[in-house]
């Protein structure tokens, strides 16, 4: 019998120090030595993917006997997760929809088709561009000549910042900006310390890093200009124009237009149908527990598992979805 939705108090109790402290105690079964060990890739520790990977790993471990899944940080995020799944160094990993599509089809930045399948589309992510309020900057065009953090080299955030977001806003990242290609946690700290002027990262709504930033210093969130929006959508149809709701972060009184797309979870095609069916059942029968790790997961539902999923879904997961009346 699968364990149903747990409370946040139960999650903190069973997961040790809890997601806020990035604890992972309580995730390893007592018979881990006899279990198959799987890795669940995420991104940096400051975003939503890592605590979600830990929480999802826990519900799988608790409900699918014989497996020990461990959530891990992966600095290269989407691209790294897909590459490692292809090499069978990782079994499950988070990815943005467009990078998953490119990996599956062997498009740049990948050199060949990656052996990867979809699991489900979870929730939307948005490019969130924060600037120090004291700078007086209110428009992306005013970032010219400023120090702007754009993500780690080779990451989806970095590539889409350079080739999609800032390009269609009329800025050449390497020539017009003073770019810093660094991790999100480092960017948050540099913003707080006043060492950079702005940062742009693809994140879920209300992620801890941006909450910390807004709570620690006065920042303004820059909207995608109306003129740039159709250009972004034409260049990459995986994107949509959404918004960061008013009040998401301290001092943010108005909704902010932002470019976004689906956050998805991918897995190895080599995983058994039985494991993926049971893992899917475990996750979707414990949505409230997983959402206690990150509020972003509250936007995840069975009805939307195929919305924004750009590649075929693993047969084991598809079997569970079909039983629940959900088909592509």
C-alpha cells in the first residue's frame, strides 16, 4: 500500500534536518545494501529542483521496495542531467523542456541524439531578471555596461540568456554586458554584497534564492519588453510569455512579464516499466508531501503531465497516466 500525502511536519521529521537545511537523512532505506542505487539529478542547491529531487526520491524509496534513489546537485543542470542519463551515470533528472527536446533530437548544444525519455511535465519556470534597486535600472536595455550574472557555462540558463533572452532584447551578452558566468547561489550572494548589478536565471516562481535576495536587499524585477516577446516566441516555440505574480517577492508590488516554459523530469529508457510505473504512482499519490519541499510543485497535477512535455514518455509512466485517464 502506498503512503498517502504527508504533512510538512512529517516531512521534516522523516527527512532529518529538512529541505531548508538540505538534509537528506531518512532517505536511505535500512536495507540499502541490497537495493538498486539510482541517482536523481537536479541543479544548484539554491533552486527548487534539488529539494524536490530529495523529496521525490524519498517517496520512491518509501513506496518502491528494492530501490534506493538519491537526489543530488548538478551544477550543469538540464544539460548535465541529460548527458549523464545518456551515459547511464544517472537514472532520473530535471530538465527544462527545450533542453530536453534538443537532447532527444541531437540539436546544439548536444553533439548527438541522447538516449533519454520523458517522465512528466511538472510546472512552469520563468526567466527572472533581478537588478539592484539603487542602480535606477527599470528596463533590460539599461543593463548595457553592467555586471550581470547569467548562469554557469554550458547550462540552459546561460545559453538561453545569451542566445534568446538578451539577444531579442537587443543586447549582445559578451559585448554589451560585463557577464559573470556563475552559479545561482554565487549570483545571489554577489547581488547582496553589491559586487554585481543584476542576475538573470531560469527558475520556478518563488524559489528560495530569489526570496533570500529580495529579503536581504532592495531589488527590482525587470519585465520582458513587449517588443521582444514575439521575437522570443518565434525563435523558440517551447517558450511562452507568463508573469511573476505580484507579491511573489518582497517589494514586488506588480506582476512582471517573464519568458517561461515547462519544467520537466526525464529518465533513462533503460529503466524497467515496473519501476517507472511504481515510481510514478509513488510521486502522484504523495503530491502534497513533495510540495512541502517547494511550493512550485503545487502547480504539478496529473491533468498537466503531458502539457509542455516535448518528447515521448517512458512506457511505465504512461501506463500509470493512462489508468488515471490521462493520455497525450
